[in-house]
């Protein structure tokens, strides 16, 4: 090539996102696009020595919740720290547009309860310089950031905007309501939304216990709204469901009819529940059958357990509900640890009821048989014999005593890991099976959400390290793991210009020291609006991340460059 490139990544092992075997090549970038893979120019204005390193497309995460953070923050951690260069937000039917002024608090309360983003943070961070979804997109468009974002229009916001108090009372939508919601969704997609999201799970509630307004939405409402996607000619439907109304097959049949009517793809969350161990297999089979018949209904699954981190730094620990712990919970960490080491305090806490005084809705789902020391580096696939209950049995102590001492270790800095899904048989067998199916999608990181006790925005790094290198039972080829979170997720979201390292594609790139790639222990930081706290989990081994041809991270540290943009749907582009 006779031209000088803006950036040349030299001598790396290219895993191009298609699933084909790795190969050694230079990658040249010019004007924010990949100019060449191999046959690079003799020099670039900027160069990265990638010898001995992997060069992959940037990762595309289809399930995040940056709806609030993207308004106030240019750095979308944790996703940006784990090689993600494009994130789809607005999942699970919750978000902040469209909205009337009187309903802003309602949407904040719902997001606080469903996604564990503190209400005071949202009240302070959100400016609400919008009413319509198009106006919300314009606000997002005006702010530079370190990754690209795509937005879904959330059903809860659309329903409340259309139906007001009737939506909150879970009343059925009438035909006028449905027509109005259909038009709102169509207009949102034409303005740039990538689709529509909804929730049908009883676990999605406000902190007061009120269910999500979309919980009982009828089939005619879902079909009518989905027809808004057809009207706009773009977008996908994303949903989360309990799949028990009255059973998985009946609920899936309804979703299938909606997909048939609107002709748009459907993505749904699929986890292996501990209380219904076979339901995920039934849903996998149903979605595979639909796909074989030409209906794009694809499950999105997590590559590791979705679990809670219990600790003194987070919002919950096994003793949060006891009166004696509540009395010292306000103390700084060092003072609280010192108090809990006092034998008298210890005896009182261990003697008190942990459950009756708890405000944590998931407390009844937590058992010491499914609590594990988290460690550093963190262990997301702990053996059954390492559980709190198993250790207590070996030592002749109560599980409460063992958990108490685990929390006090390392001066209160550590965590206990409590898997809630995808670990029913104390293995990652469900995720292994789901990885083998071409119709499945890797995701559910919830980046930006659950800031007090879940830190799953690190899914992309875990996928590579555990499944591609460290799994004792055998690994998955790296080209397949890269494809899973690049070209596959990009195409599922409707993004055709990224996810593959090839000339003409958007220059979103990761340079990775695979041998050094590792997850760090999550830590609490106080960097949200108003000094709000959140768990962040970093990674080692990302030599560089490139967004649109600009290096945004080097050696795991942000460069300060903000080339990321709001990406608008094909309907808006048209």
C-alpha cells in the first residue's frame, strides 16, 4: 500500500471474528475503518507492536443497562475495561424515555428496584432534558464517550407514558392504548432505537415491592407493539420472562406468535434456574426448532453463574438483616470490622435472626450450600466441597460462624460468592451445553447495573480466560469464543459494520496479552453522582482497545480519548 495509515497494529495473531483459524498479520487503520489485514503500509502515524499478542475485533455486548450512566458519564465502565467497544442498553423493559415530567420518579424507582442503581444517584445524574425517545437519543448523541452505544425503547416507559396510573395497576391495554404504543415504538426506531424491550418476570420490582408495569401485558399488546418494529422496518424484540405462565411451552408459543406477526428477531434471556432445573433445556429446544423453521428467536445466556457478591463493601452480606449488624452498618469499613471482631458483638450477631429483619428480597434464595469464598483471583466455578456449608461440616462449626470469619478475613475486603442461576448442579454444565448451540448468544452482563452486589460486566474477559484457557474439563477454541462476542452479537443486534477484522469494517479492535489476561477482584468505588458507590471489576491483559481507529485504553488504563458515539438503527439511517 502506498498510503500512510493512521494506525498500524504490527505482527499480532489475528482472530478476525469469523471463527476461522488465527493467522499472523498486520492490521492497518485509516479514517476510522480497517484499511488492510495483511499487506499493511510500511508505516503508520501511530503503531502498536502486537508480536506475541492476540488481535481481535472489539466486543459487542447486547445486554447492558447504561441508560442512566450514558447521560452523565463518558467512560462506560465496567464494559470499556473488558474490551467492549459497542454496548446495547435499554434491556429488560426499563429505561427513561419516553417520559412525562410527572412520571420521572416512577421510572427511577423502577430502575432502582430492577437493576440496583441507587435512586439518589439517578435523581442527581439524570437531567431529563427530554420527553420523547427521539429527544433522549439526541441527548445521548451530544455526549462523547469511550465506547459506542445502541438503545432499545423500554416497554415500561412506553406503557406508563401511554396509560399513566392504569399501567402501574397492571390493567390490560385497550386498542387505543396499543395503537398509541405501536406508534411510539415505530417513531423511536425511526429515530434510532435498535428495538423494543419488555419484562414478564415477577423478580422485576421496585424497592417497595411493586411489580414492573409490563408484567401482565397481554398478547395483543405485545403483538401490537412489536408491529411497530415492522412499521419502522428495523429492530428486534428483547424480553425476559419467568416462562411459567402456565409453563415454558405455552409462554414460548405466545412469543413465537408475536415473532411471526411482526417478522422481527426476538432475543430472550435464558438462565438455568436452580428451582426448575430442566426448563432451560425445554426453552433451548423450542428456540432451536423455531430457528430451524426460519424464525429468528434466540436465547441470550451467561457464560458463568449469575451470582451475588456478599461482603462488607457491598450492599448486602449474610448478616445485614440482624439488629446488631444494622446498629454498626453505618460505620466506616475499618471500624465495622473492628467492632465485629469483638467477641460480644460476634456472639450477638450470630445469635440473631438473619432473615426476618432483612430488606433484601433474595435473602430466602440464599443458602450456605451455595455460598463460597470468592478469593483473589476470583473463582466463578468453585467446587461443592468449598461451600460455606461443606467447610462448616468439616470443621464442626455452624455455617454462620464460617461465613462470619470469611467476611472478616483480609480486613473485610473480600466477598462471599452466592450463585443464583447457572450453577444448579455445582458445575457450569448448562453454560457448556449452551455454548455448543449455534442459535444461542453469549450475554446478560448487565453492564452498568446491580452496582451494589453483582459485577457481571466482566463476562467478556471470563469467556476468554475460563472457557478458552483455564477450564479443567477442556476448553473451547478461541476463534469460536471471539466470534461469539463479536460478529455473532453484532449481527444479532442489527450491526453490520463491525465485529469482523476486514477491510471497510469499523476499526474497533482489541490487542490482548492472552497469557496475562485475568480478572481482578471487584472493589467498591465512590464515583457515581453524589458520591454513590458501585462495584467495579477490572482486568489485566488488555494491551490496547481501539474504538473507531482511536486508542481508548492502553495497558488497562483509559487514554482519555472519547471517539464513541450513539449508533442509530438502520431505520434512522434510511
